[in-house]
């Protein structure tokens, strides 16, 4: 469901909700994807896969990764570890 706040001519506010319009983006598990993957894919773009809070890995403030890129991030970090 998409909800849109609007300001009425009399200065009051209202919220209009509709199941029409843009579709709700979902995580691979089926939950609503409240976050987007911030993995850089080149040319100033990011993966933007929708991810739920349960499957998102927060790697920095306001930076989250989907499971696929979380795994890649872990592999890259492991290569930098010196015994």
C-alpha cells in the first residue's frame, strides 16, 4: 500500500493510501524491503536491491548490504587479514 501525505487548500493535512501505484519492493524472503543495498556497482550507482531489516547487514552508518554483497564484503575483508 502506498500512502501519500497532502496539504489541503484550507491548510489542513490528509493522508491518502492506495494499493495502486508503485509496487511495494520486497526482500528475497518476502518481507517488505525497507532498506536498499548500498553496494557500489559502478558509475555512481548502487545495487539498490530491496532488503528487510533482518537480512540487511549494516556495515557503516546508513550503509546496508544485501546477502549477496554482504558475502562478497566478507570475502574481501578476509583477504586483507594478516595472521
